[in-house]
């Protein structure tokens, strides 16, 4: 092997499976794998920290901004140089160990053999060449965007994943994320124990490099950063340890039971951990007092102490529970002071020191996290990748470009600082999350219906609402959304971009029953999903004493309203996307339809009940672009059940009195 007789190994993915290269004779003799080959001398890997100045356009500027994260850099405990090459490291021989100058000018000399030496692996003097060409650079950026947008690499066809994996080698962080995804089948399906152990060892080396790289990958003010690296490890564990998800569900159920007690959550280590975990699942901010108390309790449980005079206030010996508290404190510093602030960077170093101690004392970190009783540390670390703001560019939007009344084509958007489908999309692709069909409908109908509103029901953080406000200066927009955090994010975007005169936010759920009903936010049913924090609501009758937007303890409750109570003027375009309750939301607009105030309506999750309502008030209906004869229910159902339309086909109804050219 390239590291001499030392026990280092690496899986190399190819189309025929996992080809293992190792110096261990007991593994090399196994006949179940292709014959091991001698490990070749590593190729020089390009340095990705280019400026991107040679490329023009917003896209290239964003690529340049992202390169600080794509680079082959590592900044861990203050002793791991930025020029290190991640191909040098394994679970045993980590950057923080081998490059530690406390051992001497050449680091830990027991790490080096032959061409694997301090100059190559730590200083990077022999491996740093010119940046990759534009084609590879573009692929790295696109793959980073794919990962940040919440797309699951474990769901990608293996051949396609392998092809991308081979081409993004100059971008170490992305390569390692895809490497983890490719290791998942071995962890899940390996028939022999040594195969699974080897895969765990390989994944452990990558996880340790992520720990070493926390400051580089998460610190700073890059417009683009993060690769969902810890979410991929979390998914890898869920795929390979079936009982893990059941244990997670049990922990969440226990948290709900504790929360329902008359005196609230009791004062104990497990209850504080449950509170931190609850904030993770519901997408709530961490409570600084709970995080501090958890750190003290975790230190006491390990016979340690928290001394602010020690390095970053990390208790020694450390534990996974203490690491959870430290990550929560890092997230609080990130949101309060920014990802480039020294408070956040010091907090990250504290997390690194804790996880280093946990690994040294208790063994491989991945194996500890794979235990069903382990705290959801990976989900907490994943939150640190979710930036609260992103630059949105509409430079390639065909409708915006031809609009004589458009606003700026580039603006800053506030998103949820947690794992969330729409926020992930904005962070990854630097575009608003609004379907082309909705943009086309607004562009077609709003100029013909002057003075009418664009109403976005189920606006989330405001993708379509913001698009409408930027398309026409004269178009007034109303966004209706029940989730408190989403409305707060949208209001922040409105303030930052001076849109208060044309965009109004209403926090409410929309139902036919109006104020007689309310929604209560409950635990997500699928905790293994990629975008784990998609809100889930339960409908309940509203007590007479309940007021709009009332909260009960830590549970979010929002009162419902009817659309014909919220709106009292002409609506040029209305979009309704309420994830399955569109029938009731549309029925609440009966007063508007009766007065002839609906110009056009677009509905997700179409149903025959919706079509009947729209026909009753004289609107023309089309489904997925197909014009449906007025009142022809059979034609509507035939179109709805057509596989080419699918469950998400868009139902559009228009007022025929507004003549289109």
C-alpha cells in the first residue's frame, strides 16, 4: 500500500462494485472481492481556491464565492494546516494528529512513510497545482448546489453517481460526500462482517476529515457553503441500521410525553437532551439556557467540569451529550453573530476538541453514532450548514427579463436557518422556489387585470410572492402562510428589499370553516426523509378563547380564516398550495367568486370538487395545459388520472371575461 505496512485502506468505487485496496493480508486474501491491486502513487490534486475572476456573469461569481468551501483545506484544532490533502488521512491517521506541530516541525513522524510525508500531506507543496478547468469547476458547483438543495445522493442511480464522483475529485468535500453515498450499499448489504467493518472504517476516515474541516467548511461568509455532509452520514446510518429510526421515533415520543406533563419538562439530563432534540425536529431555535444546562449536566455525568478558562469551555472527558450542547451553542452564535464571527469559530473549535476526545477515549465516532441510543448529533451538525440568507438571481428568468416593470434581478432573501425544502432550494440554486407554470400564469394574466392582486396561499418563505412583486412594480401581492418562522423570514426579506408597499404577509391557515378551526403543529411522520423538518399540522376545533396565532407552551397553533374574510378586492391571480387541503381553501373564497372578483386560480393537488366549484362560478378550467369543456366531469377525471399529468398536475381556472391576446 501507499502507506507501507501501516493498516490503511480505501474503497474505490467502480461500475463492478467496490474494489478494495489494502495492505492487510487477511483482507487481501478474501475471494469475495475483486483482486486487490497495489495502491498507486496519488496524483496531484488541483487546488480549488481560485477566484473565479476569469469567468463572467452572476453564476461564475457565485462559483467563485463557493470555492472557499470546495477547496482542499482543513482547519481543525488550530494545528491542521489549510493546505492539507484529504487523501492522506484515514480514521487512524487524521490530519489533526499527523500535522500537529507540537510533535515537531514535521508533525507526528510516525505518520510518514515514503512519499507520504509532511510536505505532501500537510503543507501541500507537491500537490497544489492550477485550479480545475471550467468544465470540472462547473460540475463541482452544480453538485454542491444539488447537495445543498436537499437532493438525496443515496437516491441517485449508482452509475450516474459513480460518474460524477470520478469527475469531482478536485473538490475534496464533494468527493467525500459522494464517497459516503457510495459506501452505503456495503454497510447495508454486506454479507460478511469484515466487509461491513471495512466500510465503517472507510466512512469513519471521511467523517473525521469533516470534523477536522468544520471551521473551513462552515466558517466564513461564503454565499454558497455546505454540502449536507452530516445529513449524508445520518442517512447512511438510517440505511444501514434499521432499528435506528425506531429508536429515534421512541425518543421523540418520549419528548412529547415529557412536554405534556403539568409542570413541563422535568429538570434532568435526558429531559434537556429531549428539549434540544425537539428544537431540531420542529426547526425551532436552540434555547441558550437549555444548551448551557445540558453542557453542565453532561460534564457532571462524565465526572468532568466546564471551566471557561479551559480551551473553548469543553469538559474533559467529553461525551456525545456534551457535544450536542456545544453544537447548540455554536448554532446560537452562528445566528446571533454570523458564520464569520470569532464566537462561532471558537464554538466550532470546541466541538472539534470534544469529538476528538470522544474518539480517543471511546473509539470510532461513527460506531458510537450508529448506536440506537446515540443523540442525533449529526442532525445538529447539519443545521450549522443552513445559512439564514442567500443571494437570489433572476438573471436567467425569461419573464422577468422582458417585463418593463420589473424590479432588481438580484436580491438577498431570508430563509429558514434549518433543513427545509424551500430554504434548501434557495440556498442551493440561488433561485426562488416557484414553478415555471405559476410564473407564466402571473406574467400572462396580471398585466391584463390591472389593479388586481396576486394572492399566494401557502406561501412558505415567499418564493412565488416575491417573484410576483419583482415582476411588476404595480402588482400588489398578498402572501398567506401559517408557519410562524416562514412568515418572519418573508417579512425580513420584505424589509431588506423595500417591498413593504407592495407585499403584505398574513399569518393564518385558510379553511372553509374560518375561525371555527385551527391548526396545531405536530411531529413529522417521516423522520428519515431528506428534508426532515417539513411542517406537519393537525386540524382541531378552535376553543372560543383561542386567538389568532396563539401558542400553547412550545406547540405552534394558528387560527384559520376564510379567504373572503381576508380579501375584499379583485384578485388577478391566486395560487393555492396547501399540501392536500386545497379543496377547503378554495371553498373559503366563495364570497370572492360570487362577486366576480377571481381573475385566475392555480391549484396544486387538483380534484373534481375544485373543478365543480370553479365551474359553478363561470370560470374556464384546464388541467396540466388541457382545456376541459365546461362541466364535463368525465373529461376532467380522465385528464386527472392520466399518468402523464400525475398527482401534481396544475389546475388553472380563468375568468373568460378577461380576454387574452
